[in-house]
C-alpha cells in the first residue's frame, strides 16, 4: 500500500484534534499514561506497517515522520502542541531541552528545536508510537521502548518493487537514497550512527520475523 499524502491543512486538523484529546486526558488525571514506542527503520523494511499494527493492537496514537516534520516547521502548530502540557510539564520540557543544548553546535537550525519540543511533548503525554525523526535519541530512555526494524537488502528491494511496481534497479536506488538521507540526518543533528544497536532496546529482522510475530515481541517488551 502506498503512503497516503497529507496536506498541511489535514495535518493542522489532526494536530488540533490531538491537542483537544490531550486536553481531555489532562482533565482525567486517573487515566494511566502508557510509555512511548519509537520505531526506526531501514528503507524498504516494514517499519510503517509494524508501527500501524502495534498502535492498533495497543490502542496508541501514531505519529509519522511527515506529521512531525510539518509540526516542527510550523511555530503555530508547535506552540499549540507544547501548550497542551500543564505548567509543570512545560517546565520539565524546558529543563530537558536546556540539557540537550549543552552542545549548541548540535542545534544548527530553529527547525530542530521545534522538532525536539514536539517529540518531547508527545513523550510527556505518552500512549504513542513515533516513527522516525530521531525520537529514540531525543526521548529519555526511561519509559520508552526503542525499536529498530531491519531486513536484508534483497528483501527490501523485493518489498519496494511490490509496493510501487518499479524495476529492481529503481527499487535499489530508492533504498540507497532514503537510507543515506536518514543516516545523514541522524549524523548531522545527533552526531551518531543510526545503525548503532546500542541506541535500541529491540532490533527486529523483518526478513525472518513477520509483522504479526514482531507485534507480539514488541507487546511483550512493552509490558
């Protein structure tokens, strides 16, 4: 299935609805806040279907990289998201950002500061699956299950060919380009290697473990 393209207006609507939901949850203090699951994936691996499946199974909200990107780029939407926290939550968020900003060379662009605020806010609210965008490196490891989804290059080429109906060479080229972009993003902003297994709690080889079994593994680790 091809990824659905969302307009900025559609994303704005989703953000508004999510902020209202958080506001309702904030008034219901008895509601248990579940941890966050972050999913990082190699291009062509079933990271997105896995994120969607685990979110459905555990009744969690899911945040894809496109949505997070749009919110991070928009000061208006970022402000609405951060404002959904109470004063104590906003104070803790600012404290955490100040710790991250010890190395100021890391934060070259205003976008990244918005990105960090958005992901930290989602993390504070909990009950979420976050796909990509370095969330596994931004959120403190306590209360976060960090998952990496991998597969052999051959398997990923087959997946891309089946998904978009392209040639083998085109599929391979797409995978190389997307993986290089993700690796460069993590290297530039977080000064580390996206493939380093030390940054994850669970690494799943999707070429050997189907999505259904991977969901079961994540559920056990999550609990």
